[in-house]
C-alpha cells in the first residue's frame, strides 16, 4: 500500500525540466560554497569552545553553574585553587553546604530573589576551604532562562577577597590606633609629668631619713611603684604617632643583634637564631623606637614558648608592589620573628593589635599595639601570621632608605647554628613527635611538629603563604583519630609541587612503605629508625641541614 501511495505522489508531482550541465555546475558550486561555509562555521565554533575552556579553566574567578534547586552542575578549576575542592567532587552537591552558618540565610535569600526577579546582586560571604578555614568571597549571579521562559540554570561568578578584607582591616586598625594614640599620648604625657614630680619628691624624702627606719622602707616601696607607673606611661607614649623625635639612618645590622641579645640572652632557656644578608640595610627613623618595637615582639615570642624553644629572626630586603592599605609600593626592610610557641587562636587574631587585649594573666596587652604604632610612624606596618599549637610569625615592614645588597647569608645564633633547613613533622603520639624533633635538632635542622594531618596541612599552607616553606615533611602513615599520611602528598603539593615527603610507620610491610613512590612519597622510614637512617634520607632528598 505504501508503494502505491508513493507512486501516486510521484505521478502527482509537477514535472521539472532535466537539469543542464550548466545548472548542475551552478548547483554543485552553490552546494560546495554552502558546505565550506558550514565547515568554517563549525571550525570557528570548535575554536570558540576550546577558547571558552581555556578561559574558564585558567581564570582566577570562581565560576559555577547551579540548577534551580541549588545543586551544582559544573564548577571551574578555580574552586580547586581557591577552596581546595576538585570540580568533579562538587557535581550535584548542595551549593549552600559550605557557606558559613552566619552567612547562609543571606545567600539563600538572594538566591531565591534571583530566581523570582531574574536579577542577581553582588554579595559577600564566607565559604569553607576543604582544609577547614574560611575564605571571604564576593559573588554575583546571572539567571539563564530557556525558550519557555522558565529558569534553566544560574551562573555564579565569585572571587576571593581575602586581600581586600585584610586591607580593610588594616585601615580600620590604623584609624583606631590613630584615635587611641591621640588620646593616650596626651593623657600619658600629663601623667608622666606628675609621676616624674612624684618620684623626685620621694627620692628627696629618702635622702632625709635613715635607711633602717620604717619610713625608708615605705618610701622605697613607693619609689618602686612609681617606677612601674613610669614604665607603663612610656608604653602608652609609644602608642603616640608623634613620639619619634630623633630621625637618623638606623643600621639594622647593628640594631638587631643588640635586640636579640637583650630578648634572648646567652645562657637563657630559649635559643635564638639571627640571619642577615651581607652588607647593610638602613632605615630612617629612631633607633630607640624601632629597637623598643623589636624588643616587644621578642618578649611576646619568648613568653609564648614558656621561655623554651627556638626564636628565629630574619632580616631581608624586599620590594613591595601592592602593600595594602598601610604600605606604599617601594623597597622595605623586612624583619621576621618566628617562634615555636602555642600560637594564637583564630578568634583572637582580629583583636591582637587592640590596646589592653591580652590572653595572658597579668599582662597589659600593649606589646603588639606599641610595635604597630612604632612601625606605622616610620611609614611601615606589622603583620602577624599564626597557627594555633605550632607557632607565630610577626613581620615588621620598614621603608629602606639605603642598602648594600649581599648575596651570601650570614647566620648568627646563640647556639652557633647556620641558616638551617626546615622540616615539618606529623605524628599522633606526643613522645614520638618530641623524639623526632629532638633528633632533627641534633642533626642541625629546624623542626616543627604537628599531631595530625589537618594540623600539618594548615601549618604547611601557612608557611607557603608567608614565603617560608618547609624543605621536607616527615609524616606518620596511620592516624587513628584524624587525617593520616596517605592523603598528605596530594594536599601539600597543591601549595608546593616540589616538596619532599617521607612516610613513616611501624608496619614495615605496608604497601605505602614498600612502594612509597606509587603513593606520592619521596622516601620511607620504618619505625623505630636510627639517627643515621634519618640523616641519610634527608641528605638524599634535601642535601643536608645547612642552607646555601
């Protein structure tokens, strides 16, 4: 039946003249041109798609495609670089789950508003990094609708605003310090006059009484209280932005050794290491004020370690291109003071520069405030980086006026060590950590210990951020309560692809020790290991303890 219908249709169709050769050539040429045009269009389309992938996978901004229910459809590579999440693992996950609890309601409301109005608005919120810390983001959404007018998806573009937030906080801190300095400077100056007069009267009265009388004892105690009041007034005066009276070229190569010797004197329970480039680095200002600021920071470092451990002081010359709210672009003398103390809790970090804020009983909390004020009045600033339980680094920036740049690093240390390579250790057993750190110290390395994988990753990330990365990592393989060693190589090499990692375990037949390279490690040690074995492994990987 179908064939009959086709035959009828064919017979009913109008007849066309047989095409001539000229018409065939014309039609063939038109068809050829059309095919070439189509091929060119496809090539341009393929190039556009390839270019799109190159842009989206290399752009620093985070790009996400989300469906109407809030589930992720696609994320670009920036999510791995900024937040530590592999784009593949985010597919079909809830886009609100990593938002900070305090910000989640805002983000959800703006999402619903965009679905209803078709318009997105710019908002700021915090998102949890895979390592656990919070990253501030700024984002804006664009609603994409299909031909029927319903929501097809939402395209979200976000960017990391950590640097901007830090600049804003520094600016707010500077404004707060300027206000405090203006008040404290005036009040402290008036009280200083009163205390000076009082101490003068007390000392005159002491000369009029015999030293063995009760009156002499009371006057001596009054003088001691007056001296304490005078020292407190001097700390308040150091907050004043008009306190620099002497301006001259200050040679940091002369000043820093004096500060270190005062802060960590030879024979004390703590140890110091001072590393300076050959030549001279000069700043313009007051040696007394700068020295007092360094003294305060060293005192904080010593107290954080209960007067034990190593304090390392590094001096360098660095060019700052984008210094933030408090630093102009230029050449700076940079002083880094790193301790091995207990660190500062994250919730306390935003208060550390506030006058009278202290977590230590009996302390005034003026050390960091006065150090910041001193650096600020010299055109610089102080920044603090800390990881709770592994230590703190205070970084002082001072504009350099003249410098003799040297290439050779000269180490000066109370225990005669050279500029030592840094090793990060992770083991869940405290006595093992202490043993390995002591062993590394004997071998000439600077060692920091962490108790689990999360703490190790955070400490390593912080060291890369402040440009003081570890030369090698020694990690335990199995940790009962927490992240173990197997996932460490992948996580650390996101921050430093070249880091050397040694795995340790008491299970000598574990595949990760037998075939350690297959697991991403550079070496393996079976517990218990000897000092000679550890020394040989590290020398093979990092070339020994001393840095060139």
